[in-house]
C-alpha cells in the first residue's frame, strides 16, 4: 500500500466517522422534542439535510475505501479530494461564524473539520509539489 493510499483510507475513516456522528443527531440533540417548536418546513428541511449529509459522507467513504488509486491518480479523483477539502474548510469557517460557543465539544469539532480539510488536501499537495 502506498503512502497516498493510507491518506485516502484515513479520509474514508473521517467521512465514515461523520456519517455515524450525524446518525446520532436525533438522540444527541433531542430532535423529536426540540424540532417540534419549529415549523413543519424547517423540521423537515433540517432532517432531510442531515440525511443527505449522511448519504454524502457514506458515499465519499465508499469511494475512499474502494477506489483509492483513482482518487490519487485521476483528474476526477483530484477534483473530489479538492472539493471535500474545501467542504471541510468551509465547515470550519462556518463553525466560527454561526456557532460561537466557548465549549470544548465545539472546539473539538472545529479541530475535526480542519483535520478533514488537511486530510483531503494532503494527497493533492504531494502530487502537485512533485
């Protein structure tokens, strides 16, 4: 296994971890009770967006585990890695803008978002620096 493939597998684990985390949102955030105070549309949108994120994270994880060479060696793979790196960078920035809590879980999540940006960019940096 190449070093680049190891990084891709780590990207897959990162994505799989976030899929699992998002699956726990209903219990973690008490959505059945808490979302009742929102409109039907908002309640639906929040849950639908969360389900779609789970789908994306599982899809990216599957690509990382099943096609690491393609992600490393093709323009489409590079585009996916760059897109996911930008996704996580944007998520880290949005965390700072919208979730201004000084609490360790928020800081821990922010670090995991930055980690995702670095993990997905790292194989590209090595390719283009060479």
